[in-house]
C-alpha cells in the first residue's frame, strides 16, 4: 500500500485525500503522508492500521444477501 500512496503523492497533480480499499494486511507508510488518508478496511476482522489513518470498516455479507431478491426487498420498503 505504501508504494501506491507514494505514487499518488508524487504525481504532478497532488491529491488532498487518498482513499484505499484493502483487507488491511498491507505494509502501511511508516509516517503520516502529507494528505488525508482514508482506508476502507474490507472483511470481518481486518487488522488495525496506524492510528493516523482514518478508517471505514466494510463487513463482508454472504452472497445470498446481495442478490436481486435483496435489491427487490429494499425497493419494496422504500430503500430502507
């Protein structure tokens, strides 16, 4: 992950925010980059990244919860 983050920060059009999607099992940069870093940690038990990384946890649902019938249920109850 640190290579991708460094590459993004080395671009001529430097980002203000870098967002990464990961299972968390990655080598993180050793220190906070010069921009806001947000990690979407995918899975039920990903390891915690360094404390200076903002995190969003994305649990994995069984495939049967994501099929067309699930979408129809969401539409039937107004998307709730």
